[in-house]
C-alpha cells in the first residue's frame, strides 16, 4: 500500500503537497483562531506540514494519515525537527474510510477528496470523526473560469470539464451539503508557480541521477511537455483553495 513512485519523485522537495505557500498555510491557521489543545485529524496528510507547524504555532494536537510511506516518514522527521513529536502522530494507512477513535475538533482533507470519491463523500467521511460544532477543512480545485473544451480540462489534470466547478458553484455545493463556509484561503498564480515549478526541478534532478530507471521515459516526457502545458492551460484556468466549513 503506497503511492506510485512518480508522485514522490515529482514532489520530493515539497513540504506542502498542494499550491499553498508556507505563508498561506500560516495565514489559514491564524484565521481559524485555533485554541491550544485543538484536536485535529488530517486525512491524506502528506509530509505533515500543516499539523507540525500548527502544533508549533498554535499548540494543536492530532493525527495525520497518509498512504505514502515516503511522505509519512518525512512528516515524522518534520515533527521531530520542530519539537512537536509528542503532540502529533503520523500513521501510514489508506485515509479512505479512516475514522477517528474519538471525536476531534477539526477534521481536514486538504487537496485529496478522491479519498471520498469527491467533495460530498469526503465531507461525509470527515463528519464521522468531527465533534458537534467542530470545523471541517476541505482543499479542492475549481475552475477560475469556464474551460473552453475537454482538451483544456484534461491538460489541467481533470478527467473532464465536469470534474471541477467554478468558485461560486463550489461554495454553493458546500451549502447544498448542509455546511456554512466560514473561512477560505485561495491559491494565487504565484503559489501555483511555486508548487508546479518546484516539481520540474525535482524531475530534472531525479532524471540526471536515474537515467536508466524504468520510470525515466515517463519523467522525461513529463518534463518535456509539462511546463508549457501548465503555462498554457492550468495557470490560467485552474484555481485551488482551502475552505473551512461548519455544519448548519
């Protein structure tokens, strides 16, 4: 049980596995007014930057669950580096279907709603771990504007135009599911650039060191076409944000 290797190659230098800069992640934590001792469950927690930095900065406690062995080990190392290993725990497991043994104050899935087969299923999954009146965080892509065709959608790593909504419709979907949106932090083009462009350097350095690896042709193809595809399609059409929700 693990992520395909290409994911860990592509994001090998990333502490945050989505287009949030450290400043935006910190701003989100500040905006939520997290009290010391807030109990957090982070599903698909990646390298643990949210839990670790919020434990350091706000005194939260909690558990992160991720299917990647590489990212889980990085999260544990980060917790030790920041001196918060006594407050946060990282578990290597499939986050799909994971429910906390005890209700938590904040349940999050930041950019991995495939664990619930979409936004609705992920909200339902998170709600199973959340105490009444608790906060839910969901990170999700959206279209910055209507995409002109299916080719553009696929170039933005969607299966079709229907995979994502424009921002007003995404916020409306949260309301239809019975949640108030009480805060949000959105990626901008600079934070998208930092997320995407760092992947190109990771890919190139890996390729230089692993030219004979079986994945080398795939990495070479991605590095050859990826930057121009991103500039032409995703940078202009794809948005992303983290939305804080409370049940009505």
